[in-house]
């Protein structure tokens, strides 16, 4: 219709164009409307015809699709009806729909409890499945996981979203797929374990690493990276930073095997410091893995422990106390020299590390242990220390008389230490101490001196009866514990002065750093005179002693008075002797002078009797003058004012002068003098007058006691700088009892000598020799004569002022 109408409309339009004035405008509008209506009708008819054809075609397609869908539904129903599958469908918030069944051996519920996964799935699988379903329903996240039931069955769970619905299909796997699923589960478990172990290794401060078969690093932890100064483990791997030296790595590769991992200490440098690592490296098919422990501190501690143990062993070895140490197997591990000396055991036996029981048996066999009624019981008791919690101690009284205190201490790690303390001396000292204390107590109680001992608190500890008797107090008033002030109050009736008990209290209770002692004398009201002494004792104690000196004081006072009287008498005697001696010298000098004058021929001749009288007067006067001079010399020596006039003396000239001076005396006695001396005696520094007096006195004494016709020997010699001479006579000799008195003044031997004397000659010799710092010795036996030996040392000072 459209094809026919189009040419007509076209022709009409053409005609209208050619003939513009043929139709009016109204006609044209009407004509246009009619044409439009007709066109619309034609178009509607054409659309209806075409739409009907489309509907018929879609109907045929829908019927075909329905037939296919019904066929698929039948197939799906047959598939779902299989007992190896179950599908859960969620459509929005509606209750889920369950299709199909799972085998009964899986333990899966057949009702609505199927969705309570925790009842029939393992906790890990149930929680994983719940999380996956939540992600499926909320975020449309598909999943494929494998879960395990409580019956060790494996299921595959697949989650999908389709048409706004969420589907989860549970499939019971066959054998092959079950094995694959189990392998997958095992793989997941292993991967989880590996991840956990790597996380653990990353968190510890011990360097750990993995290497491939070529020895290259494939994984390291953070501690390894820090040890090699890397910013991260990846940097350490990328740069191949090694914590061990090349030699150490080669050694590990050469030694480590799958059956025997490498384990040893290796020295390396970490952060610039020498470090010791305890390395464990394991060989695996894919390479190796290792870990290192820093044992530098342990090595230092170990070395220090070894030094300490060595020092302790050396210290114990030098101890006087025997020590023996046994290990957990009760075998001897250490002993010191004191232990060997105590038991006198063979070193080879001790070095064999004997058992403790064996050691005791050896000592028992040698009869070195105490005798026991039951040896087995005693030994079990001794060895029970290895099971004891506390230190055990016992006293062993050995057959050789020694007493030992034995300490046995168990070690926390096993073993025990035996210490043998020798108490023999201590027991002996304690016994002697107790005896001494008892004896001292008895002694103090029986002393005539009063004794009291006070503690640092001023309280009396002990006192004896003499103390209480001297002070007139009772035993109750001086009982132990009484304070010194109370004791002073009790003693006040006998003596109450500030220098008495108050002074004692200050000395005894003083807090001075240096404890003082004190001595003195007290006179009691009763007339008793006591000597007291305050003596510090150990342990801050103080002893107060009182000695009754009443009789001694009285005797001393009497003796003092007598001594003063004797001193005054002696002074009076000396004054008298000196005065008389000085007074006698002048008349004697005059007598001797006038006698010599009367002998002068110019005054006239004397008859024989007058000459004899003059000789007697001269001789007696000379003897008296000599006696007076000797008395004056001795008085001067006694007064301490005698001074020697030192000068250099030629000893040869001295002997000549002495021989001339003594010639008349020798002739009168009828004896001869023999002088024996070296040709050159030399000189000596001494007082010539006093030295000459010594020689003359000795020669005169020898001539007096020598028989008529005998000879006197004068032997002289030099010994170094000393002048030694001896005078020997042939007289009657001196007994041993008299030798000790020959130097005493006025000790005379007139009964045996030719001429009696005052007995001052040898006293003067002894005094003058001593003034020269010399020595004089007498050697004599009755009937064999006497020898007097003198030694005069040469002085160093040139001269001294001489006293007249």
C-alpha cells in the first residue's frame, strides 16, 4: 500500500506545482489532512501485521525454551537427587533452601541443623566456612574451600552468586579428590606452620638463615640483617652479606650431612667486635638452614668460671682444713693436701676417683675410723647426705686420739662436699681452758689480794673473799650484777673520798677510745693501806685489785727513817774522813819535812839511836801519808768528782819510773822484780799518775805476800790499742771464797803478809782501772801464788781536767 500511494502523492504534488492556481489554500490543507490520516492507517496496518508475525515467532521460541528448561530441570533434579551433593540457596533474607543429601558417613545432619557447621565440622573448618559464607552473601565473594568433618571426612564447598541468590554446594569427594583435598589441607597446614616458624624466627634475636644448593642466601631473619649491618633482611639477601667467614662456610659444607648436622662454635666479627657463635647448620635436599647463638658472654662466663674454679681449687688446696668433693655418682672429684695428710691415703687410689662408700671401707680397713657397733647402719647414715636437704654434721673420735667435726653438704645438682674440721687442739684447749678457769677461780678465791672484775656496763662479774674482807662488805653486797655505784655506797663506811670509788667508776664505765690503766694507794679509815690497780681486760672488762700493804708500808716507813739516818751518818762519816784526811796531810807533811831536815848533816850529827828513831818516824809518816792519800782518792771516786788527766804515755818510760819507785819496797821485802816486755811497747793515752799508782799498788801487794828471796813477775804486752799487764807473785794464794772480796775496802790479809795495811790497795786499783774503762781479773789458788791481770784501753780524747 505504501508503494502505490507514494507515486500518486508525488504526481499530485507535481501537478500542483505546475499549476499553482488550480487549488485554493483551504483545499490544500484539507487535502493534506486526508492524506495524513490515510498514511497513518496504512502504517498501523503494516505494524499490526508485522507484530503478529513476531508474536508467533516468540511463541514458538518460548515453547521450545520451555521444553528445554523442563528437560534441564529433570536433569538437575536427577543430579541433585545424587547422595554425594547438597546445595544451600539463600534468596535475600528468606530462610535458606536445602537441596540434595550428603553421605551418612560424613556425619552431616539431614535436617536444618546442617547449617550449624560447628556441630559436625572441625572448629577450624567451621570458622573458615562461616567467614566464607558471610563474604559470599554480603560481598558476593566466591570461594572454593575444603573442609573436614569430625569423622575425618573431606568435603569440597563451592560458593557462588547467581540471579541475586547465593549458592553453596557441598560435594563429598571421591578417593582421588579426597586425597588431593587432604594434600591441600596438609599443604595449608604446612604453609601455616612455615609461616609461624618464620614469624617466630623473625621475632627472636638469634641470626637464622636458609641457603640453596649453591650456598646462596635465600632467606634470613631480622636478627641476621642487624648482625650484618643491613637495613632489612631483603638487603642482606640481595647483597649476599655473610655473617660467617668463607673458611667457616666451607667447613660447614664439608662437614654437615643430612644425618649429622654441623654444630660447633665459630669466631666472627659482629658490629666491629670479636664474637663467638654457637652455630647449628642442617643440610636439606633444597639446600641448608642454620641458626647461631651468641655465646660470647657464655664463653666469658665459662672462662671466668674456670678461673674461679681453679682459684677455688688452689685456695682449698692451701687450706689447713681437709676437704673432699664427690659428684652425683658419689665418686671423688676433688681433694686437697690437708685431706691427704689427714687420712694418709695412696695418691693413686685417690686419683682413681673411688666411690664414697669404697673410701669409707678403705679407711675402716686401715683402722682410721671410729669403732661402731653397727658399721652398716653407721655407713648408711653417713651416706644419707646425698638424699638430705640440710647440712649434716657429726663428731668422729678417731682411734689415734684425734677429734674431727665432719660437715657433709649435698649439692643441688647432685654430689656432696665433705669438710673435716680437726677439733683435737680445740678440745684439748677447751679442756685446759676449763681446767684453767677452775684453777684460776680457786686461785683467785684463795688469794690474799682483793680482786673484782667489772663488765663494760659497770656491773661486777666476780669477786674473791679477800676483796670483801678488805672492804668489810658481805657476799650479797658484792654479788654478780651489782653496779659499781652500789658497791661504792656499800664500801663508803671504809673509805669515802672523791679519789676512791668515784674514780674507779669513771675509769670502768668510760667511753674513751683508749682504755686507761691506773695505780695508786688508798688508806682506809681503819688504818689499812691498800695498793690498788685498775687493769683493762679483753671484752671491755676491767679488773680492780687491792693489795694490803699495811705491814709493808709500816716497814717501809721504818726503813726509810733508818735509811735517812744511815745516809746522814754516812755523810757525816765522809765529811769526817775528808776533814781529818785534809787536816792530817799538813802535819804529816811537816813531820816528813822536819825528819828529812834532821838527817841533813848541816844540823849536826845524830847518834845511832837518834838516826834509827828518825828512820822509823820517816817510814811511819810516809805510810800514814800514803794511807791518807788513798782515803782521799777513794772519797773522790765515791763522790763522782774524780777526773782523769789523759796524756800520751811512753810505756817504756812508765815501766822504768815504776821500777825505780818500787825498788826500796822490794829491797825491804827481800824480793826481786822480773819485768817481761817487748822492746817497743809504744805509747798509750791514759792518766800517767793513776796508771803508775795501779802498777805500784799491785807490785807492793805482791811484795807484801811473797816469801823472802822470791821473785815477782811483771809481764806487759799490747793487744791492739789496749795495754795488758799482769803481776804474779809466789805467795800463799787466795781461796775462791776470798777472791770475791779482795776488792772490798778494808779487806786485809795481814795474817799472811809481811806488813799489815788498811786494805785499800786493791780497791784503789779496781777503781782506777774502771775509771779507764778497763778490766781487772784475779787468778789465784791456795799455795800456788796469785796473778792479777789488768787491761787498760787507750782513750780517744786527748785530755780531761784532773781533780786534785
